């Protein structure tokens, strides 16, 4: 009975926060990347891609993917290091929910396989 760890909701909440933050990052990237298609009328069905922000889009996609993968692992309670990396990636962007996700993941380290 000593080896049994009481499960709580902290990893699940941290996973949901990571997934939400990663999704928000992807949606903001979509708005910045396809800005001319949203503001200006679409000409002949051709979508213009704003390449002036391309240097920010690729790293941000990587960071948001890491946050989403870390959130999935947190919900499954597997791979604590990946979960922590995903929470740290979620905290890079100025959303205070990422810091809460880091705290929840660190406090629930014993629940991961």
C-alpha cells in the first residue's frame, strides 16, 4: 500500500491547459500568416501567404506542437519529461496559464509512469 499513489486531477488540468494554449498559438499563427485573406477580398480564389512573418511562424508551430503533445501525455499520465517540456513551451508565450501548467505538472510528478 505504500507504493500506491493517490491520483488527482492536476495532470489532467495541466494537459488541458497545454492543449488550449497550443491551440491558441496555432490560431493566432493562422491569423498572422493568412492576414491578407482575412482583411482583403480574396482574388480569384488564390490565398496570399504573408512571408514577412515566416521567421516567427516555424518556431511557433514547433512550440505549439510541443505544448499539444505535452498536454496529451499529461492527460495520459505518461512521459513526465515530455509533459514538463510541453508545459514550459506553453509558458514561453505570454499566457499565464502556461505557468500554472508547469506548477501542476511539477506537483504531480509521482503520478506519471
